[in-house]
C-alpha cells in the first residue's frame, strides 16, 4: 500500500508534491469484478473495479492506494472491517488509468 508523501509540519501535503511512498507490504486476495458485477455496482463501464481482502490493520485509510503487480488501484471507500471481528479488511478499489 502507498500513501501520499508525508505531510509538512502543519499536517498538509503540498499540492505540487504528488509523490507516493510505500507504506506497507501485505498479503492480499485481489478479485477483479466481472463486467456484470461492475454494471450492478456502479453502472460505469470504463473502470476496472476490484475487491481486496487483507488482514486487519488500523492504519489503512481511504486516501491510500494499492500497488498490485503492475497495476495501481485507488481505495474508493472506507475500509470495511469484515464482520467487525478485527480479522480482515475489505477494500473497494478502482484502477488508476
């Protein structure tokens, strides 16, 4: 997972500083949605959407993104704590094109 460059002393990330840094490397089960599922989920045909399952972590935020093989995926909603058991997080992502 990657996050934007570290914030400055005021807690802000500079607009011009669009660099991403590696935050953590984790195990993940990545499933790209089929065309029919994509239509039901968002009714958008030109995006690739994925569901990613990782072990539970407190430090995953929606403003992060995921690098999977040679693909970059933006997290598009808050991570879901599966069954509120603090075992797995489900991330809904869309591919950065």
